[in-house]
């Protein structure tokens, strides 16, 4: 008992709280490290924000545009002939999340009194996005096809269109909700690209499926607030 009491007295008073707070601090550090790693992957190093010039922004925009218009498949060469997408799988079904939300906009939320925008246009855009995602990510996965460029360009255009037509007419809570949904989708897309670079098939299937679901689910939750 004396030895145990002496060991206890020798410990600093803040040892227990510090030990309990260590996992939380490590988790926050891991999240910030992953977040800035995704920034660097997209060509946006946070240390260079203040030194960014208009020429840098133009160069990055040209790089993103070239990526969107590229007809090559982004899947690793090691996956060719080894892995293939299945038509009946959760990954393939995730492509139709856009169509489900689009049909909800055209039916459930068509008469929503506080909906911002045109329900017919928005619902149709979601349904077309679902078709393009299924073709590019399932039907022609791993092969060179014009559908890859069409899917990337259409997805970027629709995201910019919906953001520009909604953000300026929303209240603070809705703006925060939209921003969180975009950040969550961006994070999932970054994780799927990271898994692709590491040639992790299971990781890519998971994160890209979550990417397909995240933005439509967030949009559906916002639509529920307009009823």
C-alpha cells in the first residue's frame, strides 16, 4: 500500500487529464493532417495561399479543365483485367442516388413553398447526372471513353450551377448546411482518389460510393426543410 500510495503521489496532478485528452488531440491532429493532404492533392497547399497570384490560379484552373476533358480512365493500370465493376452491387446502385433525389424533387418537393429555384430543372439535372455517373463509373470503367470527360464536366457544371443559384438566397443555417455538405462530399472524393492512387480497390469502392451518396443525401435533407 505504501508503494502504491507513493507512486500515486509522485504523479503530477494533470497526468490523468492529459492522458485522457491525448487520444482526442491525436484525432484532431490526424484530421487536420488528412485535410491539408487533400488540399495539396488538389494543388492547394495552405502554406502558399498568401503567395498565390493570378497566374497561379489560372494555371490551376487550366489543369483542372484538362483533367475534366481527359477521356482516359483514372483507374490504375494494375486494375485492368483484374478488377471490374459489377452491375448488381452497392457501388453501381450508389450512382442512382442522384436519380432518386431528382424524382423526389419532381414529386414530393414540387410544390414546396420555400424551395429556392426551379424544381423541374433541378430534378432533371439530378436524373441526367445519375445516368452519366452510371455510364462513366460502371459501364466504361477502366477504359478510355468520352463518357469520362462528359461525366466530369457535367458534374462540375451542375455543382457550380446549384451552388450559385442557391447560396445567395438561403439563410445562415441553410448556407452552413450547404457548406458542410460540399465539404463532406469533397472529403469523400479526395479519399476515393487517395485510395485509387494507392491502388486500394476496396477503399476506392467504398469512398467513391459514399461520394455518390453524400451530395444527393445532403440536398435531400435541405429539400425537407423547404416543406
